[in-house]
C-alpha cells in the first residue's frame, strides 16, 4: 500500500510538467503495462478505449493480457466494458473512478471477469496523457487480485 501511495504521489508531482488541457477527451485509446499482484509480482498488458457520454462520464472497453497463475506465465485474456467517471480535477490532472465487467479465457477455461478502481490522468502534451491506475481485478480463470498500471493515452 505504501508503494502505491508513493507511486501516485510521484504521478501527481509530474503534473507540474503537464500541458493545459481544458476539455476532456471526446474519445481516447490507451496502451500500457503494469504489474499484477498474486503471491508474487508479474507483468501484464492492457489496451483501453473510451468515449465520452456526457460531462465526465465515459463508456470504456478494455483488453487485459494477464498471467493466469502466479509463477509460470500462463496467458489469459479478459475483455470487458464499463463506465468511468471523472470525480475530481486538480489543476490539469483529472481523477477517475471506474468499473468493468466482461469475459475472460485462458488455457482452455472461460468465465466472467470484473474490475474496479481509480486512475489519475496527467496530460503530457496536446492530445497525449499518462494514465496511472490501481484496481481490484478478478476473473473466473485466474487468481489475480490487484493490478497497478501506467498507460500512454492518445485522445481528441
């Protein structure tokens, strides 16, 4: 938990380098990676797409490429959709909360998936941002519990 708080503090400090972005994105796509917490840490990757519905409310879709189990990397894929809501703005930095539900498959198994968490969007130049997230995540085919990621986001 201390490492998570420290990571978000570092991301907030990067906001001083951010480029002004008055309006939220109408739509965006993100690509990133991070770490997954089992009993040990493993890498994972994600692709994210979002479209603004109204105000700070977005419809989001995500594809997560995750190890199915700790230790040996056994690939699983989770496809999910949900909502993200802007909950605060501090200068150019925007804070979001989100939740998704979907389907997951890996190693001959399939089932449902869900995630929920929060993120911080930091503009780095016009049209480009960094999006740091922390979320609870679970699927019927894996034992994942927590995911921390950093994504590069392009939007307009």
